[in-house]
């Protein structure tokens, strides 16, 4: 260790190997099996791929035409496309509401730290 006031900048030296049964008790910064951003991204990609496959199956099975009316407009559209548009609209509403709340909380934190 160095005598510097910032101990976190000291070089790390490898320690003894950790037995498997003690792995759960190891601090997070020494656990070699801890979650990483890359691992989380990989899980997200796999889940996204599975959802995409399920969506394609849904679109292929619901191709019948239905009459859709909205604010005085009407027309015929594939059932799958109509439901997909409704789902996307719901996601956009949810994302907008969540983004506004995050923005509000960040403003509140910024004001309280001044």
C-alpha cells in the first residue's frame, strides 16, 4: 500500500483463491462472478430476440383483415398490425410518462444540491 490519501488508487494484488462455498460471502468488488454490463446487455439481447420471434409468430398467425375506426376515420387493416399499433402507442405513452417523472426527479435533486 502507498501512503497516499486515496487508497482506491493503490494497485491491486491478487489474493489467494476463493473456495466455492465462500464465494457468496466475498465482497462484491472481489467476486469474479459478479454481474457486468456486458453480461446484462447479453441477457437483454437474448430476451429481445425471444420477444421478436414471438411477435413475428403473432403477426403471421393474425393476418385476417378487420375494420378499424378512429376519430371518424375508418378502414381495413390486418388484425396483427392494428394490435401492434395499439401496443406501440401504449409503450410510447408509458415511456413519455416515465421520462417526465425522471426529469422531474432530476430537477428536484439538482435544486436540493444547490
